[in-house]
């Protein structure tokens, strides 16, 4: 049985302020909840209108009504299961592999897709500027499809992080040298910028190398979506590995 105080707490997790206050985040949908259960993240509670869908995989599962799920959900059409998990502790960044850094990426769908790409390409650390959208935003989590459990996302002063790093820093720019002609090292930092404005001037100043994706079609498309561009760059980072 769910109580009113739990519903109020879960509704507060729709906002970043509530997630930071309680150290919790919510995910919705059977597949994503299963992925996070299997990841070993701490569980506050699993709330479902059908207690058979998770096959008794967790003892904190609570059967609720459709009306209660609608009150808790961030979706217009709730999806049977809602899980509330504890935010994981931040680990130190491992510089023995490539690190992806995001400078003010603002769209939740883009961030969620980028987290999935990191998971696919084995990028275990994603370092974000403090003005990048929150990775525990429900829309981001929907787009990650569970990959949030396998990628360490760190929010920090990105300029300071890059200045203190001893790694070679590659920035993604429209006028950068073609990534296809670059001999990329085994480790480094790749910086991707904001959807509308690209990499900020202060971050640009600390990049050692400007790289880009050449346009082969007619010069009608203004730019690539940041998540799409990230996929191209990560593929090149891994191509010779």
C-alpha cells in the first residue's frame, strides 16, 4: 500500500530540486526498471499496477492503483511500473580511457541518447558542465533505456576540470579538421557543445585540437544534431581499437 507522503515525495522527484534534496530519482517502464534493478543501484521502492510484470524480482515491490500511478508519473500515459532509486555515489574519473565532456547540452533527449552512446561505445565517464541538463530528468532517463546504470555522469566546473586535466583535449567544431583524417590517441577528452551555440569561448580556449565532421551533401543542412555528431565521433575513437 502506498501512502500520501510517498506520493508527494515521488511527485517532487519530477523536479531537479526534489531529486537533489532527497538523493532519489524515478524511472518508468518495465525495461528500464528491470535494467536498474539488475545494476545493483539502491532501491527506495518499485510501484506497479501489475505485480506479475517484474516476476517478483524485488521485495520492495508495491501494488498500486492506476489512479495512484497517474499521480506519481511524469508521463501523460503511465507505463505500468515506476521505480524510485537512490542516486549513486560519484566515483573518481578514470583517465586511462577516453572521456566525453558536455558543455551546456540542454535537450533531455540528446543527453539521454548520448548516455546510451557512451554505454554502447564503452565510454564509462561522462563529464558535464553544471548547466548541462540533469541526467536524472525523467525525459533523459527515458531516452537512456537503462544505460544510466552503466555510465558514470559527473557534474562539475568543466573549465576547471579541463584546465587541470593532463589529457589531450579535442573539441567538436563545425570548422574543425576532419575527424576521418586524424590519428586519434588511445586516451583523451572529447568535448561536445550546446545544441544552438556549440562549445563556449572559454572552453574553446583550452581545447588542444579542433575536429569536425565533413559535410558530403549539398550545403543545405545547417549542422548535425549533437547526439548524432557524438555517435560519429565515438565511432572514430573506437574504430582502430
